[in-house]
C-alpha cells in the first residue's frame, strides 16, 4: 500500500515534449559542446566520429531504452529501481549515484568557467586574436584559487535553484526555454563557421575517417564519450523515466533523444572545427579548444563578440540542463529512499557537491602536485573514473540486469505499454541488450586494460 501511495504523490512530467526536452537537455551538454569537438580533434576527427556512430547504434539507443523503461516500470530512483526488481542489485544503482556525484563536481567547475567566459565576452576581454594571450587567460582562470571556485559556486547555485523547483516547475520548465534557444544558437553558429573561407578543411577533418587513426584508445574514448554524452550508465535516464506516465511512447522517445544529442554534437563539431581550420589553429588543442582557440576565431570574425556571447550562453544552457539531471539523480535517491524533504535535500546535496568540486578546481592550479591516479589530479581522476570506468561499467551491468535478470520480455511489455504500442525493433533490441551490449563493452574494457 505504501508504495502505491508514494507513487501517487510522485511528480510527473507535464507533457511528452517536456520529458523529451528535459532528457535531451540532460544528454546535450558540455559533453557535446566542449568534449566532443576536442575528443574528435584529438582522436583523428572522422575516425573518432565513425567509431562513435558505431557504438551509438549498437549500445547508445539500446541502453537509452533500457534505462527509461526500467525507470518508468519501477517509478523509482536509480537505486530503488534495481532494488525493487532484485534486492541484491541495488548497489549497481549506487554506483550510478556515486558517478553522478563525481561527474557533477568537476562538471560544475567547467560550468563555472563558462559563466566566467560569458562575463569576459560581455566586457570585451576576449577581444584578442592572439591564441597565446587567450591561452594565458584561460590558464590563469583555471589555475586560480578564488575566482574559479567562486564561479563553480555560482554554477552550482543555478543548478540547485532549478532542481529546487521540482520536476515540472523546475527541470521541465527550464528545459523548455533553454533547449529551443540552444538549437537556434548552435545552428546559427555552425552556419557562420562553415561559411568562413577555408572551412572545408575542418568539415573534411570531422567527416572523412582516416582508418589508420583508430586505436583501442580511440575506441575506449568513444565508448566513454557515448555514455557520457547520452547521460547513460548512471541511472539518469532511469530517474527521468520514473517521472513518466504509463501512456508515453518510450521506443519513440528513446530514439529521438539520442538523435537530438548526436545532432547537437555534430553541429558543435561543425561550429568549432571549420572555424579552427579557417584561422589556422590546431584541432588537437584539447580541453582548451572552446576556451582558447574559439575566442581567437571569434575575434577575427565580423560581429565576433556577438557570436562569442551567444556561444558561451549556449554552452551555459547546455551545461545547466545537464547538471540539473545529475543533481536530480542524487536528490531523487535521497527523497525516495530516506523520505527526506525535497527542498532540504537539494540544498544539502548542492552544498556537498560544491565542496567536493573545490579540490577538482584546485587540482588544476595550486594542488596540481597532488595525484590520485598516476599523472591525474582530482579533476582528471574524477573525469576518468566516472566517464571511462563507472559509466561503461554501469552500462554493462544494466545490460545484464535488463537482459538477463529482469528479462527482455518484461522490459518489452513495459516499453509497449502492455502490448498496446508497436515496437517494431523489439527483437533486435532484445538481442542488442542481451548479447551485443555486454560483449562490446567488455571487449573494450579488457582490451584497454591490457
Ligand atoms: N550528457 C551530459 C553532457 O553531455 C553529461 C551527463 C552525464 C549528464 C551523465 C548526466 C549524466 O554533457
């Protein structure tokens, strides 16, 4: 009885489009705008994109559906969802909540840089075309002490305020504003960038694969990137799915969300890389690509400062619509399982994550000597452990759970609303969850350890 009552009290998305925008908002984020272009740049461009696509088709769509179905079926947070079906699997959800904590703590540091860059572009401080000066400026920001921590705090505060408003009034409402704005801005920027003289080289770099560049490292990076970018493997889509009503068409949603995410990643690549080539910069500049190279590009472009402001606002929107989902995973757990007040939980967790983010920020400056893994400080360790280990591991366990423990028949029953909906590819999906997903993830894992 308790469960039924609890589910009746549970908030739900106000509309189907609201859910899709919120879930796409979770997926589209720094992973698309900041990481994808530099990962593609670093890993040989088209080669990386090709591997990314293969993994997306084999694993991305599959796990998106699996997570949403699991969430809606149980109407519970990540840990509760596993526990409801099989008690001793709750820890898998726990790994997810842990990943959410770790990701948000460094994610918010980068979100802070973005706010700082909005300020910089508004004050004209970015109006420099010398990449070296810009590099110095970026280095000074991220290696600082109080300034990056202050902006990290601002970003966490914004995240907290949205989650404070709940599912409908906070997450859904903000996504309905931020996501359409983001689509418009990224399209304008991609067109601007692709019409620069010399942009063709950048487009080619991104889209024409050089097979000799595909190594196991590239594959592991692409696997981690698919998980990170689609917000998979940590229960985020389980949590968002748990707020769905029983009549939503999940197979359709689980197709649209990855399509939007990949579309935005490609558009981001097409906004960043052609411009980088057009002005003769290096595509492999790494994490600084959008903070160093891109402003240099803007500075040389007509109306560049306008585009710069637009770009960083876009990145902020994308980052916020993701950070709220990361916080929600943790909040939903505490609210469901410990029966805590939602607002209090949001504040407490927001503050805790802010505190954990501080060492991440400091590890890029004053604490750069402290390493947790060989050669990796707090920031890089959190990123590596969450994206390249916890998320794929969470994905692997999710496949096993849905494919073998809960069973694909039960999952398909939920996905088709008890047989009332058509799900043409259900057979293929079952095969992918049971066999292809686990084997593919395991192979990449084992290879990368050797
Ligand atoms: N998908 C988000 C991005 O691309 C990051 C994220 C990962 C969000 C995992 C939620 C869960 O930036």
